[in-house]
């Protein structure tokens, strides 16, 4: 026999052995699942009424005149789909919180 024919037989035998091994491995029976104890159930907490909350709009009294512009031009660009934001921090270190409002402007210049 030629040397190439011997190698072909060796490769075919190895492939057959691998196929048989995979077939036997897939036919094995799975182990029975271990018995699991049920989880303890807590009784629900007693029902309580929600506290009353009153919200009052004092933006004009506080001097806040911000109006959000989303800058949407209808192209669904990422900044168009994101909303504005606000941050409370002491920018000038006077001990009182300052407000930073963030908004979007038009991204694409409108052509006339």
C-alpha cells in the first residue's frame, strides 16, 4: 500500500472513533436532579397608606426660566433621542446649591 493510503485509513479511523465517542457521550443518561428544599415564604407586610405629598411649582419664584429644546431634526441621531438634564452642585462654593441645566441645540443647520 502507498503511504498516502495508510494515512487516509488512519485519519478515517480517527474520525470514526471521534464520531462514535460523541454519539456515546450524547446518549448517556443525565443524572437525576438533586432534591431542592422549598424556599421559606415570608408573610406580606401589613398594608399601609401612602403618605400625602404636595408638589408646588415655584420655578418662576426661584428665578428659573429654563426651557428645554431637544434639537430634534427628525433624523433620530443619538443626541436627539436623549433628554436634557439638571445637576445640583455648589459651583461657586458659597454654601448654596447651584443648578446646571443641560439641553440640546439643533445639530444640523437647516438649509434654506
